[in-house]
């Protein structure tokens, strides 16, 4: 894909960026998706490009919710389709969740290209092309499928837009977001806020799902009941604070 050497200190980050650019060239990622990726990279840098302990707790709780759900749906946008198609398909397979394409900058052609892209990565049924229901939103992320997001009880929304996240919560759904920005409207309004890079978060969630798949309903409910989302958001902010402080100390800058 690129000439980026494997030993480059920012190899993972640069490869991720290349995948988004390739997604734009393939017509599955919007140009605006490049901006969203940039904002994500900045927060990942501040978090330390790692899964924090608290993010892992959120990922485990997210999997418990998905395994407990009767109609869980994974919402796929142009960035996640470009970055992690295999992981989206694998998570849907292991949990029994349904994939649905949902785009802010929607066109039928782009929806179909993403569906084909997911199929090329092993997906079976992928929803999103019907768009037979509309949430009360002025933009196209409000267009959903009746049998998918509209009737879902649990929706996983990696890289969501804040408006729709709030709308889904208002509709009584359990919303699990994956967003590196702990202060986004999405993170602040989700039931479970996974503050981690989608590339790491989905890998972790697939492993949790494999491990927890045969857990009893009581065990899964116990994980859900003991989960505290406010603490997870606080911990992410603390992780950023600590990293900035450490960096300042190393540079001899006084941290107020
Ligand atoms: P909100 O409407 O929730 O306040 P926003 O306007 O900042 O959010 P968008 O531009 O719609 O959000 O979406 C980009 C969001 O996705 C950003 O919060 C960014 O941190 C996050 N993001 C981008 N790339 C990644 C990634 N690879 N992993 C996790 N999060 C990411």
C-alpha cells in the first residue's frame, strides 16, 4: 500500500492514515472523513496510543450489552469501512450482531460500495440500502433501516456524530460509542463510551466476545450492572492529564 518502513516510530498511525486516504480513493470514505481521522489522531496522541485500563473495562461492558441484546446492530460509516472491515465482520460474526451502513454524507452509490467492500471481507447480510425509516434528524445519518438500527435495542456506533447518538439514546436504545475524544457529544451521551482507537477497540472486543460468548446471562448482567460510564470518561481525561504532565516534567516545564 505504501513505502512506509516498518521501523518508522509512527508506523501504525501512518498506515491508518493511508487506509483512510485509500478509502477516499475507493469512494467509500468521504473527504470530510479525513478531518475526523485527524481529530482522532490528536486525541490518540494525548491518550498515549494505547488501550487504557478503563477503555478495556468499557470494551468488556460493551460486549456484555451486545451479547445480552435481542437485536444488536453495528453501524458502519465510511471511516470504519476503510479502517477495519475485517474487524467489523468478525465482531458481527462472533456476537450475532447485524451490520448496517449509515452515512452522514450519504449517496446510494457510496452505501452500495461499502456493502460490497464489507462483503469482500466476508460479511453476509449487510443492511443500510433500504433506508425505509427516518429518525427525527435533519441530516442523512437519520436514514436507517426498519429491521436494523430503527428496531435495534443495542447499537454500536464507532465514530458517531453527536446528534444521532443523542437521538438513539432518546429512543431508549443502549448506545455504545467508540470515539477517542472523551469530551465529544457522542462520548458524553452514550451508555457505554469506549475511548480508544477503533482499530484497537474492535480487536479487543472480538477477543472479549470469544471469551464471554458462553457466559451465563447472570454473569453478563453482573458486568453491565457494575459498569460506571462517568468513571470511564473521568479516567480518560485523567490519562490525558497524566500524559501531558509526564511530558512536561521530562521537558522541565513546570506543570501548574
Ligand atoms: P460530536 O458530534 O460527537 O461532538 P465531532 O463533531 O467531534 O463529535 P465527528 O467529526 O462527527 O465528531 O467524528 C469524528 C470523531 O471520531 C471525533 O471525535 C474523533 O475523535 C473520532 N475518531 C476519529 N478517528 C477515530 C479512530 N480511528 N478511532 C476512534 N475515534 C476516532
